């Protein structure tokens, strides 16, 4: 797990603090000497899994307000970089922050350009961080935390001064509409309570006069100065810091401020380093001075953290899915066990019921074969309904024909036809299951009929049957003997008037056709 560590940098030394669970604890101080740099390198080697942030409180800094055209994206970035290069040519730590757009027609933007101008103060510490590949979240300036503090305290003055004391110096900042416009650092020569009170009063008046000379405020414009101090200095401050027509003082108890910000580590005296360090840890400002190259290891840490977080989420999702699958498998096993028990119970009941039946005279296997044979026969069985329907259709238009009987049989085979040649008989199947109906009937056309009319009526019946291509019609007996070797006599018609003319027709249908 990564731990946040804060590095407080002054002109002479660097102090390391550990921030964990909202508690700020000092871990060591390193002077700007070879021994101090070596000790800091060892400190970094022992805390490789930490994220570092630098809070600088140095006098070598510059603030400049510039007005640029209304731009966006790469064009705005390019012009801001050019302005920074022109104002702070050799500074390695620069930044900018927007102060809003003017309400004129062009909507020009006011930009605060800032820089930490003394590279030698930061170089050894930044080099040590880069050599140790320690992630650097950013380099922050202490005056940039002033607006954060006022927002947390609920101070909404349009223009005000903020005076604080840290590491034997007094920080004076001018804020307008909640944004930093100017800041400077003055050495504190007398650190007694009276000396602090006198320095606050003197420096506040000097800063007010400087702002008037720079035309940042009006000559007679009143302004309020907020003094951040410990409760034990309040009487001395009240006696030294007397309000005037255009400058009034407000004393802020540093312990009450820390409590209002919900910080766990309360300052022990008027020095504000712990308060600003906790502000940096809890609510870092958006503006910082380190370049992308100096924050390279921090960017790698961010990418690694995102990947690890995504991997952890994926792993957690896989574990949840695996748990669900295990739970469902457990439920299925329980259901299988219940079904298996029910099956065993049903099988035992079935066996008990079978024991109550009388014994079968044959074996189960023989009975099964008989039943299977019976099912096959049922499937193969047919009905004379189809042939009867076709015979009925053919007799519908032959009222002179009377049926004497129909002989029907099925399951036989159709023998090869006699008139076929040798080659045709070879291609004809040996036998096909079929059904046969032999129709016996008589023809009665009346006394005025002649043999030709009888034969025509009979031929009509045969033609009606042959209309169905599935039927093979064969005449077994005609009403008259009309063979070519026998003559058809006219006197036969007179004799036949008293007796019916019988005929016999065989109808064959191949099963399944």
C-alpha cells in the first residue's frame, strides 16, 4: 500500500512528514549540505512505495498578472508558455492559473503567471527523487494554499490580506475574489510574542501601501488583514495591530482553524507549517510547478495503479462469478441427490408392486419380442377403404351395374408380368407387397339393349378405374365372350334378356404407392 509523504522545503533545509489516516507526523529534517543530501537519499531508499509532494516556502518566487486573448486548447497553452519563458527565462518550475475573463467585448483572459526562480534550492532534492525513481505528485508553493484555507474557513471577502508565520519568516499574501494575486516572504527577526505582533502590524501596513502604489487597490479603499496566530498571542496582537481607516485586522486562532478544517494534528504554536501541510494532503490545489518530465514516475504510478485497480476489480468480479457458479453447482448437486433418492424410492415401490403381480408364463425378453412384433404388424397393416372408395367412385356414373361381391386381400406379392420381355422381366422387381380386390358384378341394361351397349357400359367402368394411375385393372371375366376365335351372334341377345351379364374385374394397388 502506498503512503503519502510531504516534504516541506525552506531556503535552508527540507523536512519530511508522513501523512497516514489523517495524522501528520514528522520523520526527519535534511540540511542543504552533502550530509543532508546523502541522508535524504537514504530516506528515499527506505520509502520506495511512497508518493511525495513538495511544499515550498521560499522567497525566490515571482507572480505576474498578464492579459491574453480569448483562446482555447493548444493555442492558449502555447501563448502561456511563451509568456512564462519571457518573464521567467531560466526558471525550471513555472505554472499559470486563470483569474477569469474580462467582461469586455473581446473577453480577454487574466492569467496569473508564477515561478519558483531559484533552481539551485530545488535541484538537489528533485535530482534525488528522480534518481530514486520516487513518484513526485507535484511541487506546490505555500501561498497557493491561502485561497484553499480561506474557502474552508468560509471567508468570502472580495479583497483581503493573509499573514502567516512559518520557519522564522512571515508570509504576506493578497487575495482578490478568492484567488491569489500577490505574495511575498519577509524574515522574522524577533520571534518573541511582542516581536511577532509588531511584525504583523508593520508588514500589513507595508503591504497595503505597496498594493496602493501598484494600483491594485484604491488609496482610501478599506481592506481587511487576517492574522493567523496562536491563542496565546492574541493580547499582544490586539495591542499592536490597531485598526485604521483603510486597514482593519482580524485574528484567526490557528487551533480553531485546524479544528474547523477537521484536521487531527493541531499546531502547537503560531507556526503554520502543520496547518498548510495538512491542507496540501487533504485538498491539494490544482496548480503546481513541477513539469511532466519531473512527474514521470508519478504518471507511471498512476497508470500502474489504474491497471492494478482494474485487475483487482476484474479479479473480484471473477471471484464473485466463481462463487455464484459454485453455489449453483452446489444447488444442482443437492437437486441431483434429491432426484436420485426419489428415483430409488420409486424403483423400490415399483419392485414391490411387481411382486404382487402373478408370475408371467414366459420370460420378459420373449414378451418384449412378441410386443415388438405386434407393433410392427400394426404399423404394416392396411385397410380396404382406399380400394372401396375408388370402386365407389367408378360405380357412381354406372347405374346399370350391380355388385355381387368384392374379394379383398393384402400382404401378397405381385408376380412378374407375363407379357414382358426378357430384359423387362430382369428389371422388374421380384415381388412387391400389394392389395388386391376382385369385383364380381352384373350388368342390366333392359330388354332394348344390345351386346355393344353392354360392352360399352362395362368398358366405361374399367376406364373409370384406370383413371387412377395407382391402380392396375385386369378383366378376369367379360359380360360377353368376345374372343377373336368365337363369333358374336345376334340371337344371343334375345337369350340373354332373361339372365344378367356377369363380369369379374381384378384391381391391384401396390402398398405405399
